[in-house]
C-alpha cells in the first residue's frame, strides 16, 4: 500500500483555490474548538436563506440569549462563528457549496493533526495497491503513519453518503488487509448522527467496517486512534 | 409564541416540518429518504413530548422556534429543503435545551 498525490486536473486546480480561501481556514480554526451548539449554528447559517445576524442570534438562545454562558471567550467564539458562517452564506450558491465541502475537509485535517505526528496528515491523496487499478477520486484526508494508516471522506451533509463513497472506502480497507496492512477508513459528516444513520440504513454498499464521525463526535478525531 | 408548553412548541415546529418534508419529497429520487428522515426526527420530538411536553417552554425557546420556522418557510429549493430536514430539528432541539 502506498500513497500518492492526486493528479492535477482542471477540477482539482479550481478546488485547490477554494481550499486555500482564507475563509475556509478561519471557519475550520473556529469550529475545531467549537461546542456542539456552535457547530449546529455554523451548519444552519451556512445552509440558510437569511444573512441577518439578529435572526440567527434569536434562533440560538443557548449561545446568545439569557441562558448563554458568561464566559467571554466562549461568547466571542460564538459570535466569530456566526460572522464567519454569514460570510460563507453570503457567497453565491455554487461557491458556498464548495466552501462548505472544503471546510469539512480542513476541519477534519486540523482535528487529526492534534494527535498525529507532524506531516502525517495529508489532503487529496490516492492510495495504491499492487495489481489494483487506482481509484479516480482521491481521499479527502489521510493519516499516513504506522502502525495503521487512515483514510477519510468528508461530507457536509448526510445526503452526501452514497454507494460510491462507501465502496471506495471499504475497497481500500480490504485491499490494505490483503497486503497485511491496516487501513482505518471513516466518513466524516458535518451533520447529525441520526440523519446519517437514516441515510446509511438505505445503503446496500458495504459499510460495516467504515467508521462514522458526525457533528456530535468530531472531537473524537483529535483523540488517539484505536 | 410566549407562554406555551413544550408540546405546543413542538406541535408548531412539526406542522412547519411537514411542509418542509412535502417540498423535499418533490425530489423524486429522495422520496423515501425524505420520509424516513422525517420519521426519525419526529420520533425524537415525540420523546421530548413524552418526557416534558406539559412543562412550560422558555420564551426564548419559543422565539427561537418561530425564527427557525420562518427560516424554513423561505426555502423554495427542494434540495435545500432536504438539508433543512436534518438541520431544523437540531436547531429546535438545541433551543429547547435538548441534545439533538
């Protein structure tokens, strides 16, 4: 099993520009330290129709209302997440969709870097196995370190879970096993576990050995791999 | 709506949610996913009603729910409606002090 940078094509060049957008990095930094309600706030605002800040503050009283924490650091972070999310929402529909996808990847990478050796977390990588044709689509995020490598596919919402991605992840895990290597594979979805489980229940593609990290469990990415 | 119970708040939310699901159902390939998803979240709301439906809801939770209902009422794109079939319940549950 070996890893390789994905080939550059027109799509990847455009997407690299999205990934490099400072707004993506700013959102990811904020959301890496966010609490569950703040992450749902970001999801709602970036999916939203309205870009009126007070509308969203009123919708999240546990963050901005009388019951909110009196911890100034948390309050400032909630407000920063709101403003950054509004900046994403203010983009055109196509751009914001790309930004949201890139954000989940960047957030995943940042959380994984908290427990990985420097340089081990990589983006847009292909995984090659002897005698197996390479997948066309690269893996969004990989952790390339012994004793077990990891590969993640990142989705903004539960609806992004589909047969193709489940097959790709499970195939990679199985091919690694054929080579007596360990490859942990998982989906990272910036959506509720309940919604993801509904989506997964409808899939016949193999996913029993594929991990699922959801909006509630993102912090687990920063914990030592099992 | 100030002075309501959690049951009343949830009833209003579920009425709006049903309309959102109707919009999402217009994506024919996702019809059964939309219905399974809506059923799963309705079950979560039912659980809240069972445990504290008669308790008074904080005014801020009612206001938050009004805002969330207003937000989904603006949606015209059925694909975005499907996104919100997952997001809306999370927002309302958090406003009620519940975990999604």
